[in-house]
C-alpha cells in the first residue's frame, strides 16, 4: 500500500516568551513522533488538551513545519517551501470552528472558493460544488447564507469546501468539539460515507473516544509523545491505561471492563452496547 502520510522522528518546539515578548526558552510540543498512514485509511489521533495532537495536525498540511525530523504527505516533504501548494492540495484541513473556515455569503460560493483559488475552470468549479454539497447532504442549502445554518450544517459546508479541492487526504482537527451530539453524529457520518465513496484518507484528531470506534488504527498522544497505538479494540481493552492518560472512556467499555474484572467471561475491548448485550446473552 502507498503511504499517504509519514512522520520520521518529528519534533516541534515553540519559543516560550516572557511578558515583554523576550524568548526565555523552548517548549517541546511534539517529541519524536513516528506515524505511518496508508492511502484510504481512517486514522484517529486521540489525546487530552495539551497532548500535542492539534500541533501534529497542523504539520500535515504545512501550517507548521518540523523543528527537527521530517513529515511526508503523498511523497512530498512538507518542509520544502516550493512544495507548499502541492502539500495543501494533497491534504485538506477542517478546523474545530467552522466559522474560521467559511468566508462566502452564500453556501455554494463558499464551497467554490477553494477550487477557484486553485485555478480550476469555471464549469468544473460548479460541477465540484454540486458534487461536494451532494456528498455532505447539503445540496438543498446551496443558495442559503452560511450564517443561518446550525453548527453541524456549517461544519458539513466546511467539509464540502475541502472536498471540492479534491485532496487525497482530509485532516479533521477536532471537527465536532463545538457541536451538540446530533451535530457530531452528522459530521462523522458524512466523513465516513465520503471515505467509502471517494477513497480519501481520513485523519481525525479528537478527544472523544466514541468517535474512533470505526478507525483502522488509533494513536494516543500525551505530552507530545505517541504513548499507545493499535486498532480501536486493542486500545479500548486497556481501560486503566486510557484513564491514566485522562481520556473519557465510553461507559459501555468501562462497564464491560468492570464485569470482566469481576470474573464474567466478557471479551476485552467492547466498543458498542450491542456487543456487550450479545456477550452477556452468551454467558451460561
């Protein structure tokens, strides 16, 4: 399989400044992170606030470049200033707050803004706008003002704007943090359908455990390090370790873990309520 993203010993340091703005030292936000993401995969990066996960996300489309080490996106070194355009075409970014990403006064204009900047011919832009809005279930809102939309709808428009640029990889940096539970489900469903239809690689940065259940692989970050990696089931089977890293483990996983500790024959790493019910029903 082709590698879509690879980081080799990635280190990123911020300059620490005093109140006058003088540099008084460095803070290492990412410390020797090695990741590999294959084309078409759904990868989740979990971590509490301050773990370095959003700093990592910003390296994947060259908003930040490494202090040391290398980041490759679709075979391109993100530190090469001549390749900036190519990196950003390969990896589209969806941010936490859709208001930071929506600039048009009409939904369809907003979605067409990215391809227009890429120099895509007008006929092709409108085709991409239509296809992208259909892909996120927002075609009936094409003539609406984005300001009148709900948070979940705005985020879907922001995702459509990224899709319209036809990236090979979409990086979602806490895309549901400002949404209610319905909005969160709406956005995640959109992303999953998109991945299946368009075969794009998806990298989801989040601190919501339940959002990573369908990922191919999960990386857990803490204090700039990758401290756990594996399939969701492998990760969820380590409840005590996850709690140590201050992650909110889903209630069904905690309940299953407690039942297992009390001697019931329940498999490790239960991810869904249905699985737990099934496991309990199988008990003699």
